[in-house]
C-alpha cells in the first residue's frame, strides 16, 4: 500500500469514527471553517475535522498525531493572528460543541468549548446572571478566556479567566483531563490566561454574578474636535471610579444611523461607551461628569445587559491589524499623542480604543492567574480594519507607530487578546515572572509541542 493510499484509508476511517464529519477543500463546511473574522488570514489546511462531541476531538488528534500533521482549533474564528487555521494540517472545528448549562442556585455555568458569548449571555440572563464576557458577542468563549478575557464586567468581577473555576480538555496524546481547584490545579492556573498551549478545551465552567437583566449603559458621541476634552474627562472619571463603572473611550467613525445627528454621520467622532454594573439608579449618577460635557448624541439609558453585549460588535469581512499597550496612566502628554494618532484613522470601522482597567482586575495576583501587567490603569488598543490589500503595510505601520509613541507611559506588559502576531518575545511580556511556571506546566501536559501558537510557551523539563 502506498503512503497516499494509506492516508486516504485513514481519512475514511476518521470519517467513520467522527459524529461530525471530515471536510476537504471545496466542501462548503471546509470553506466556512476557513472564513475567519480577519480576512488577511489565508491558510489552507489539508483537512477539517467537524467535532460535535469530545470523542471527535480525541479521534482527530490521534489522526493528526499518526500523520504528524500540525493542528489548529477553530471556534469563534476571531483570532486576529490567525490561530484558528493552519496550513497543510488538520483543523478541529469545535463549533458543534456548544452546549450551555446554567445552575442558578450554585451560580455556575458549564459552556461548551465551541460556544460564542452571545449564546452565553442570553442563557445566563434568563436567570439574571452573567460572567465577564467579550465586548464582541460573536467571539468564542474559549479563545477569549484562555487569552485573559476583557469585558464590561471586569472592573467589578475580574477578567473572564478570573471567573474560570474548571475546564475540561483533550491533551495532545488523547487524554481527557479536568482542571479545577481539586483536580490538576496547576493546569487550571495556566488556563487562566496562558493561551491554548495545553490541549483542546471542550468545556469551561464559570462563576456567575447577579447582573441585569436591565442595566444602565450605552454610548455617548462627540465630534472628534472635542477628543482631548472628552479623553481627559474620561481619564479623570475612571481614575476615581468605583468598581461598578466600566467605560472605554474610542475614536471612531460615527455610524450612518438615523438616530445619529446628521452632522456626525460618517465623520470622525469620539465615543464614551460602557455600563454600570450595580443598582441601575446609581448608574445615572456615575455618568453625570460624562453627560455634563453635552454629547452630540447620548444613548446612555436603561437597557438589557445582553443587548449591550452585542451593541458594539465589530463587522466581519475586513482585513485586520491589532496591537495594544498597557499604560500606567494617561497624562495630558499621552492624551495629546492619542489625539494626534486618532486623526490618522481611516474612515470606516477602524478605531482607537482605550479601556479603563483597575478595580477587580488589579486585585488578582500571580497565584490565581499567569497574566501580569494588571497594574495598568488603561489599555490603549489601536485596531485597524480595511478592505484593500494594497493598504496592508500602511495601516500596520499606523497602528505600530501609535503603540511606539506610548512607550514612555508603558508598564512593559501586554494583554494577549488585543495583540496580533507581534513575535513571541512581546507575547512573553504578558506572563513576566509567571513564564517559568507556565513552561513547567507546558512540559507536563504538552511535552511534544502539539499546540503551537504565537502564544507558545517553551516547555522545560518538569522538576
């Protein structure tokens, strides 16, 4: 039997074993798997394994191991660095593993590794509960959590990874493993921000908190000419804010929407967006300094938490480049830098997004999560979206220049989920003094480097 014949026979065997399917180029499911949020990513795997149960993941990994194929795991498809795909390898599409179980009495949710945040928010809000989830509702739960998980509830309840109480995963050698405080606690620690380095996560369990269903939140829009004034007010408010107030300031193009004043539509603008994670009446008082500026459009008010969670979704179908800088604060000199760079943003969905950290984010230590840099007061996140490939270098350069000009105020750390592929040295800054401990976990659970990403941790011999 030739090598090609043996491979074909093994593919047929894999197809027989999977509850899902095996898909090849030209197959509609294959092409859908390869269509990601960031259209700059053009990778062509040899095969896609459609995984709908955990046993599918085990079988797919065994096939990849036998044929020495690189693997990637695809769920939400929002990895701007393209981690959802690999060239000439096997992609495990786990979108079919997306069940959500909510235990309102224990305030816990068990979520399949292929679920997206929109489904989680709707399921938990039935019980007036939520956990910190992404600001873009189509983002995958697992990918966001493994990279940290910034969201509107972070200042009150911590990052998504801080709320992870247990996980189940399939290791590269096919073991089904549970990580919790009682079982493999060191692995749970690593999963709280250490990336997809240790296995294919098939289930996550989160602590839930009373939130909503109605909250006070929304967005206020100002003309871009008021950017300096708005950003200074945002800084001052958030530097003294209670944990319940979670806001971001974003330089954007105002939407072409009938509710937006005509003079702003399609023009540069600055937005304050976010929510109050407490008693709804107190939210109005907390927003008073922002609203006192007299926004051109004020859409803050009482709204559903799940509705807010999908209100600022980034559009798919664009080329993307993201970067970020954790900063100690935003002195007036830094604000001047940001306003100058905001003027260079292209029209459309690109934005310069500045989110306030602090609160519960800053109170989680290295014993709970490997992520460092939690002392940052703000994270500045240029995210550039465009359509024409000829603009690739222009917009990458623009984003990098903004980050470079913020270095005088940088903490030196990074936040993984806001970064594209900027090299492993820069990614390691997300882990700082946790890097050696993470390497030991990697050595135990993935000694053969089955899982390789731009967040890859070099395994070291376990002590």
